[in-house]
C-alpha cells in the first residue's frame, strides 16, 4: 500500500528539498538560508510559481560539510565542463536519481561582492522564518530578499520575458517601500558591497547613492559590469573566464572557447550526433555564435572600463 | 494504543494524496513516500487521538467497505508505517 502510482512532482519535491536542507544543516550545527523562490514569494516580490530547484545558501564554514552530508544522503554533483564550473563557482548543483528537482547550494551570491562571511552574516541577521512542508526554514528578510531578487534579474539577460516581467513586478512592489525600508535596503546594499552591482535597480527606486566605483578597483565588479552590459551573452561569460587566466595561458584558453574539445562540446550539447562531421559542424556553429556575440562582449568590456553598471532589463519600459 | 504521526517528518497534504519525507531517518529513507487512496484515508485519521479500532470504525462508516477488509488494510498499513518509523504508538 506504500507503493504509489503517483510520481513525485516538482511542486512537492521543491518544498521537501528545502525541508531536507534545513534538517541536514541543523544536524551539522550550521546555518542555511533558503533564497529566491520561497523567500521572494513570502515577501510578495513575485507571483507564486513553481520553482525547479531549491536554492540554499550555507554559511561559508559549513559549505563543504553540507555538500558532503547531502552526498551521504544520495545527492551528487551534476557533471559539467570546466568552463561551466568556473561560471557557476558561486554554487554547486546537486541532483538525486529519485528527486525531480535540484538543490543549488550557494557559497555566495553573484553581485554581493563583500567577503562571503560578511554577506552571509548580514543576511542571516535579517532572517525571517516560514514553513516549507511543515518545517520551519530561514529566509532572508525583506531587504535581503529584494537585493537577491534584483541582482538575479539584473544578471539575467533581458531577452527572457519572465525575468523582465519579474523585474517589473519587483520594482512595482518596491515603489511601496516605506522610507525606513528604503533606508534598510540601501544600508544592506552598502554592507554587502552591492551598491554598484544593484545600482540600476536602486537608481530606479530613487535611492541616493554615492558615485560609482571606477574601473580597476574591484576585479569582481569589473567582471560583473562586463557580463551585465553584454546582456549575459555566452561569449562575454566565456571571455570573463579567459581573462582570469595569466597572459601566457590565454591563447590556449581562447582556442578552447573557439574550438572546444569534444568532451566539453558534447557535455554542453548532448544532442550532437556521433561522428567527426557532426562534431566539427557543431564546432563551426559555436564559432559563428561566438562571432555574432563579439559586439555584445565588446560593449560589456567597454562598460566595465567606463565604470558603468548598465542593465538592459532595468532599461526596459515599465 | 493510539497511533500518532512521528515527530520531525516533512509532509505536504493535498486533496487526494500526501507526500511524506522521513527526515529523522533520511540517511536510509532518502526519498519521499506518496500515500493515496486507502493509504491516504488511513493517514489522515492518524491524528494522535484515534486507536486502530477507531480508525477502522471511521473508515467503515465513511467508505461503506467491509469491516474485515478495512481492518486488514489498516493493520497492514499501520504495521508498514511503524516499521518505517513514520508513526509512533501512544498509550491511550
């Protein structure tokens, strides 16, 4: 009678994954915050919708232990290319053969540029609790949830209608923030070093900000600006990975982007048919794709050098 | 003996089924259970106030099924839940 014909659905799996994560973190004596989905919905920053994964931010000192504990419970990392790993080094995606959702375990969040320990402590200090699958889980408070939602939207290309819509909803919601809530938001953004990265959003709320940080002060900020101004194009993201390499390693890194090894290409595109001709045709398509994105990549590098935090998603009409 | 849902479970109840994750024993029970149909009906009656006999009475009354069949299903299901650690027995 225990065996059911029903499949575990994402609508149930995701809240249960949040509950599981909270349970595992508590058992380790470490702290975890559920970010994005339930937090954004709780603070009415977006319409309730089905999430595909649970995003869990674990305090830095407990990150590796938390991953190991989930691995002991049958979860394992998704296989990815070296480039994809470098592009998502802020988190590790875990999957389980019997669960229809991922758990994204964050060690930091893109755009929050203060040291990870500082960021986590600031967000933890403002936490609130809500229930997922009848288990209390901690989520960021209003200011933290707004910052995360804004940075997530800014970081995502404006071509995604859903993200553009969610960004509009976020700004509309934030128009009703009280002066004190705006003050909290600006204060938190300063503490977690997000004034420059969230500038397009904070500007849209009319929050007075200090002048932008110039190019060259923070490599992480320069990367962020280059990526955002390029509308998150794949070429821009790959160039960021190349630019992290020492000069002598860059030619090989560039070649790897332009003409990737078979293993990388097939991991990125599992549908490529077998055989050398199909492989080289896929490589050629990749090359043309990169070439088409050169203007966007150049635009991003230029914006970074000018110290401009430009985001097309924030430029869209309300 | 009164049957009660064990402490510490994560669960989501829908109109026709419930999904239960045994967090206290997650090392060995890594995936959620889904109870529907008769199992779901029994699960809903495990509320810390009813004995097994009272659960059977309630099911017979609401479903009109034969007592013998209901009693057997209930006994088997409660034994399974007990074995999994999903319920515990309280003294009446």
